C-alpha cells in the first residue's frame, strides 16, 4: 500500500470515527499532494519519497505557524497547529537522533573526502537521500558546517 493510499484509508477511518482534527489535517495533506502532482507542465503521480518531502514541508509549516501564533498571543491557534503537526508526523519516517546524524555526517565526510567549508556541497549531496524526511534540512546543514569547520 502506497503512502497516499494509506492517507486515503486513514481519512475514511477518521471521518467514520468523527475525528475532526485528524480528518481535516489528512485532507490538507492530500490537497498538498494533489497540488504537487498537478504543478508543472504535466500531471504526474508522486512517489512515496516525494510524498515524504511534501509531508516534511507541511510539518515545517505547522511548527512555524505554531511559533508565530505563540508569539502573537494566540495560544489556542498555536495548540491547533501543534496538534496538526503531530498528525502529520504520524506519516513521516522516524526522525534521526543527533547521534545518528553525527554518524551519517562522519560517514559522508569519509566517503567524499571533503574537508573545509568548500566540501559542504559534496557532503550534503551524499546525505540528502539518507536523511530526507527524517530531519530538518537546516539542522543537517548546521551540523555539516560544524563538522567541516572542526575538521579543517
């Protein structure tokens, strides 16, 4: 069963169980997937990896919106965004720990032979398929910069 099929099945189940939060969040996810599928010159079906990218983007939007609402004093709206983020997280792969990320970065540096800040692109290119959807790209970038700075 593809990830999109699982989302559709879970949407049906959440509607049946009258779970408004989950059903509205899954609808939003499916809408984002459909928008991605029809964008560009011709319509296409997204792979599970591409769907995970869409899910990661939606999770990031929820985190940022929750922070903005929190700063604006709208605690109830911030809670709603966090709850939606938790639903989105159910469909994302398990998140990487800092230790796992550090090990992957060491492996990437050893494999690419990169050193110093100029090796950033090589290391990121090596890491991208391994970390996609499992950790925020900004965290990966910062950790790689730090590792390359220490190495040089």
